[in-house]
C-alpha cells in the first residue's frame, strides 16, 4: 500500500553548477530507496553539472525540458555557487512560484532556504531554517534555529549534517507515516540510521 503511494509521487531536485553534492545525492538516494519518483533537473542548457567539490554529475533532464510538468515536491541543495546560480535563474524562480501557488512542498536544504527562497520573497510569513547567519541578509520568512523546520508547504533543513532527517521528513509528508516495510521509519532502520525520528 505505502509503495503504491510512493510510486505515485514525483519530486524535482533542482541543481545548478556549484551545488552541494552530498546533500543532493543523499536526498535523491533516500527518495529512490522509498520508490518515490525523482527527476534530477539541471538548471542550465546541458545535463552535465559540476558540483561544489568538483564532482561531475549528470542530471536526468534540463529544467527547461520539464518546466511545464508539476511535481509533489521541489528540493534544492545548498552550495555557495549553486544557490547563487539558482536564485539568479528566472526559470527556477518561476518554477518555484508555480508550485507554491499549487500548494506543493518546497524543500530547501542549507543555504538554498535563505539564498533562493527568502531572497525571492517566497516564504512570506512561514518559518524556515537555513545555513548559518544567511537569513540575516533577507527580510522574508521567519528564521528558526532547528534541524528541520516544517511550516505548511515549506520543509527546510539546516545543512548537510541533517540531510537524512530532512529527507525522511520530506518522505513522510509525501507518503504518510508508518512503520511497515517501505515506510520512511522502516528505511531509516534498514540503513542503520538511529538518529531519526529525533523527537521521540
């Protein structure tokens, strides 16, 4: 049952040159382990991307190829150059705005919360967390110092160190809670991650 729900969900991961590869790959890995469909979208004119620490990664599609499609969640990793490239890309911001208007989940990790979402005035009055002190540069949103912040359709994570917590929380919002095989909690145990759910 939970697998059927997972297979019906679609997540877009937006990557631009300079993205934080560990954040992106760990998130994609958890989504796909849970049978959630992920499209890795290059926010440029070619599929090949160069990451923050110079790891070459190839996306599934360019954003322009999938721009008109709708997703249940949109995720963005951090990375100083990567977030600078995302926030300056009108197609990225238009894509985010459309998904916000449709009530879909917007899931920034690390600096993308401040430098992409808040920088473009997209949080409104919603709470979020981002990389250290970056929120001070923007008036949008309400920054709180937590590992992961969920406020309505916005799910934000503090940084690389919370990527598993972040990914599993996003997954539970997409496929629901549970402990059976195929659930986020089952998968956390399966990979021997005992730090989540950290509130229990």
